[in-house]
C-alpha cells in the first residue's frame, strides 16, 4: 500500500498508524487502563475520533513491535459497535458476532460459541461481501440476555489470552425498550473483573450521566476520558508531512485557514485535506482552498437545504444566528436576541433546548455552536448571500 499513490487523509475509518495523527497520550492511557484491567469511558463530540482511537489501540494491542523490551503479549479485542442496535436481541447478536471475528482461524471456536448459546437457538449466516460469519439469536426476555451475556463472558474469561471488550456507541443501550438493561449489564460485567471494558460514545447528555450520576448502575464504574481536538501543532506537522511526501507544498497560513474553518474538528480537517490532496496541484494555495471550501458547501447543499423544512422557524433563526456569530457564549443575552430578532429570552431558551436535543447545536468550550461544522459554514454563507 505504501508504494501506491494514496490519499493519506482518510475520512472513512482507520487504515493504520501511518494515517493516524497523534493521540499518543490517549493511546497510552487506554493501553494502561487495559493492561491494569480498569474500565474506561471515552466521550467526545461526534466525529472527533473515538472510533479511530479505539481501532488504533486495537492495532497496538495486536502488534507488539519487534525488539520491544516490554513484557507484552497480544491482547484480543472484542470490538462491538452498538450504533445499529435497537434492543437487547440486536445487542446479543452483535456481541456474539464480534466474538466470532476474534478467532476465525480456529474451527472449533465457532462450534464452542454456538454450543454455549444453544438455548438461544443461534443461526449462522455469512456476510455476502466479507464472508464473515454473523450470529442471529432468538432472545425473548431480559433473562435470555442475562444468560447469553454471562455465558459468553464466562467462556472468554477462560481463554488463555488477555481480552478487552470495546463497546462503541454504548449510550445506545439506554434507548432499548428493555428497561433494566443498564442494571443487567452492570451486574454481569462486575462479576468479571479480569476483563476490562472500554465504553465509548458521543452523546454527552446520555453517556456521561450513565457513569457520573449517583443512583445509575454504572455510577463510578469506569474512569471518564474526554477526547478533545488534536493539538494544532501536531496536526500541522502531520498535514505538512503527508503533502510533502507526495511532493506537494502547503504553508502555515494555509493550514491555519483550514483549522479555523473546520474548528480543528478531526473529521472536517480530514475531509478538507482529502479534497485538497486530490487536486492536481503542487502548491496548496489560498485560491485552491477557497475552491475546496466552496465545493464542500455545494456538495452538501441538498441535505442542508432540506433542514430548512424540518426545523421550525424560530429554531432555524436561532441556528442561523449561532452560525453567523460563529458560536455564542450567552444566547439568551439581550444583545444577541436583539441583533438577530429572536423575540425573547424564554423562546430562545426553548429553541436552544430543542436544537440541542436534536444534536443540531452543542456546547463546545464555553460556546454554543452549530454541531455540524460544514452546516455551520453553509448557514453563514447563506446569510452572507442574502
Ligand atoms: N487521529 C486521527 N488522525 C487522522 N484521522 C483521524 C483521526 N481520528 C479520526 N480520524 C478520522 O476522522 C473521522 C472521524 O473519526 P471517528 O469516526 O473515529 O470519530 P468518532 O468520534 O467515532 O465519530 P462518531 O461520534 O460519529 O462515531 C474518521 O474519518 C477518521 O478516519
Ligand atoms: Mg464513532
């Protein structure tokens, strides 16, 4: 792969450490938590790089560098993405399928997993594209979930290899129709102290209370780690190196402009750099950057324009005002309301609540901002062209 001309700015997943910028401290913290068998919860804004970080850590756990003097053995990672799951049955299907991906080479492993889950009537299907086996269980009640999860954990705790469970988008379980899911999982997880769990999610208002509100089953059961923006100097170095390795030049001013426009938010930086890299240019100049920004906005236009019909008038005006100000500390302040004709503080407070519930806006640092950076830029652009 290295000799191929390849766009080094990845926007759709993790393809290896060469294309992953920094996150050294976070990676070390996660590796330490795992080797000390501590549970950890990773929280950040959407698209900041949680899944990338989990996969980067997984990569490290599976590849002990040659000549490393540390007494380390590869750790088996069970990575489970709960985003598409809607209930306990989906969750169990995803967990048991993830388990199968662990040791596909060992034929009897599949048989063992199926035997453990026999009472849940497992069915195996093979993914058309990847050929990977997936499990479908018949889970009828919370006690089936308890049975299945407990037996799976008991089974893997007997495998003579260190393990870690990674639950991505863990807040999803609070959306399941089964009411006692948090309790049930917490009780089972607690009885396997030798298996560390990493929980990850973006929905701060759902995930954080699960772990930090007294009275919730997961209260204080994992240390919380907030994933912030990649520090600008590290990201700058990464970007310069990637362009230079392809014989392209990008200067400090150009990078600063990209960082400001994308708020240094990982996905958006990657996306803009990906498009800049793709252009057949030796020098990334201001003109090309303007073209790429414009291209980004127009390519998202159909989606962004559709929000106009989905969001009530007052909320939309507030959204636009926040975008125009490029974030606002106090949206209920008199000056802001007057400048943007937003009626009253109480109506702004109500719209704020509604927009934040829909994750259209979020508090970042001390400011309210439009969550999707490109949408925020599009709203500004629309306003400027009025
Ligand atoms: N350290 C990094 N260096 C380079 N690219 C990264 C890095 N971290 C993440 N990315 C890229 O940024 C994008 C967003 O990252 P990722 O999907 O990991 O974020 P996330 O926080 O899990 O988002 P979501 O909340 O939507 O699940 C991905 O395309 C990923 O490839
Ligand atoms: Mg993710």
